[in-house]
């Protein structure tokens, strides 16, 4: 028996000789689980390395950002008619989320929320290899629009009449003048039941049929007034207010129509939306809302026996409202007088300006009638501060009723001896005159002449101190045939 076992042990190596070596390796691995494979040879390493090197390493794309170089406003939307939601200071950086359709506003991530910043006043980084999304407000359903807007629509009541109102920034209520005139106070009620008796009338504007009440202490979120004058004809429109109301604590009503056309007021200073949305007494002072939920007008009158509502444009009412809140004076005239002297943050001040056509000095307090046979001259008086080392130029621009730029003329600021602003005597007034080469084919309607002052070297606009906006309105004009 022992001899047989020994004989078997001698035969087994001979049986497995010549078999594939991997069987032997497998047997060894099973017998010894802690077995470690032999490292590949140097030749094998050289064969593998080219494959690894041939696969490029993905480089992360840097995040696009804006770089702030001056004090400026941050707003809730792409335009100066949106409310200010914060401020930016030199050295701030914010990620870019998107842009508007005209690329003059960046949508940014501002300390945990989405906001907008004016593109010409900032620089950017890492935008050349990145597609910046265009932000287009989505269209909302009727129910979504009502849910968004109605909480801030107020019921306004006096001893003789009632109407509607809109809660505005600063917790002021905007309504029509004819709703509250001649009373000094009014009762204001909101859909949540909040009631305010004896709310003071801050001021009113006869031409625009505007009145401002308040402020009041309420937690409801106010509504921004948005420029909607580029809304296409035929777009859906909504009126929200309190038509034909008789209850003491009513709920607002919503009706829908389309934008039929735009009209100009007799003075040429106010644009009106014409819509077939049903309007009745009590809707005065209510909101005209676009299909994106933006309040683009304040309702106040009708034509064709009430078949069409005429609603004043938010874009034209906004400066008047803010002037009434600031207190006193005809809003448009007061705005022009205030901006006749502008203190810029770049060390240069505009002390005043004048417009002349032919031999006539034109009043900037009224809409100017442009004549084809005479050039328009713009005169401005400037003053530079101490240690002013920057050479400035100006851009005189004309915008049509839709806000589109239809004319631009840039000029370098020099004194009578052709010296640039960096060589002017500090605190000494300098007068400049420029002839505008306005073309004959300007669009009809009211035009706006605006001024921008900018650094010649960097092409960066300078802005008005405490206002932080680059454009200054010089005058409104109308082409005469």
C-alpha cells in the first residue's frame, strides 16, 4: 500500500508536465489566497504608458464672473425701472448666471439670490469660452399672474369714490388722482384684510392723473413697475383691480384682453396701452399686467364707450412717481432741473446745459420741436476737481419711444485751447458747444436726448454720485415736418 502511494506521487509531476502554465498558477493561487502577482516587466510598463498619455486630462472651465470697479446699484431686473435690491462696491466679484436679450445687463448670483447688474459699468472674466444664457421671462397662466400680483393690489376709498391702487417700493400706494382728489387722506384695504384708515396723500400729478399715498406699514411685497412698451401688438394683457366694487373688504378682479395698439398723450410725454380688456369704474389706479406677470401700466380711462381701456405706461410714470415721493414740483420738470447739475464720481461735474436751434434758445422744461432747417446745438458747462487725471468724452444719444437708440454722436471734451480735461484748471468752469448732426429720418413721436460721460482710455462710463446710473436725460424732443 505504501509502495503504491509513493509510486503515484512519482507519476503525478509527469502527468501535469506540458500543461498550460496558468493551471499551475491557478492551483497556487487557490492554495495560497494571499498570493501577490508579479509586477509587470519594464517592457510592459512602456507599452501601457503611451495609452495613458494619449488620453487628455480634462481642464475645468473657469466660472464667468463680473468684476466691480466702482460703487453701483444691483437691481431686481434688467433695467433701471426695476427696484434696487442691493449695492456693489469696488473689488466685489459675482458669478454670471445669464444676460438679457440686448446684452447690456448681466444676471448674477448676488449673495444667495438672483439679481442684475449694468454691464457697461463692470468688467468680466472667463466669458470668452462660455455660452451665457439669455434670460427671457417665462409666460404665466392667468391663475399664476393673479396669484403673483393680486396681494399687492389695494382697494382705495374716499368719502365720494373708490378705486384701485398698487403697492410700490417704500410701501407707498400708487393710484389715479381722480380717485382721491380733492381729499387729503383715503382708506386703503388689501386682499389679506389689512386695513389702513386716513392714509395721507403724499402728492398728485395732474397731467398724468397720478396720486401717491402713504407710506404704510405692511409686510406685503411691493410690485415693481416695468417698462413694457416693447410688448408686441396682440399679446395678452390683464387688468387687476376693483371695478364696480361696493363691499367694505373686497377681493380684486382679473380680466384678460390683448394689446391693441400704443397711443401718445396730447403732451407727447406719456405713452398709453390700448387694450380690449374690460374696464369699469373702480378699476382706476389698478394694474395692467403682461403675460410674464410684469406690471407695465396703471389703468385710468377708456375710449369708444368703454370698449377699450387706456393705460398709462409704467416707463413714463415711474420718474413722476419717484418725484412725487421725493416731494414737490412738476415731476418731469423737477427731474430735469435736478439733473441740470450732475456730480459725477470721476472727478468732473456738469454745472448746467442749454439747447439752441438757429437763433432760438430752447426751453428744456418742455418737449422741444426739432426743425429740419436748423442744426441743434448743445452747450454744457463743466468743472473738474483737484487731482483730476482722466480725459473724458461724452456720448449724446437720441432714443425713440420704445427706448431704442436711433442716433449717437461722441465728442472729446476740450476747452477753448483744445486741452483735454486732465489739463483743465481745477474748479474753473469750462464751456463746450457741440452741433448735433441729427438725421432727417428720425422716427415720429417723442424722442429723448440723453448724455453719457466716459473715460477716453478705458471707454468706461462715469456715473452720478448717489444715483449710480450712467445716463442723464437732457430733454425730450419731437420731430416737426
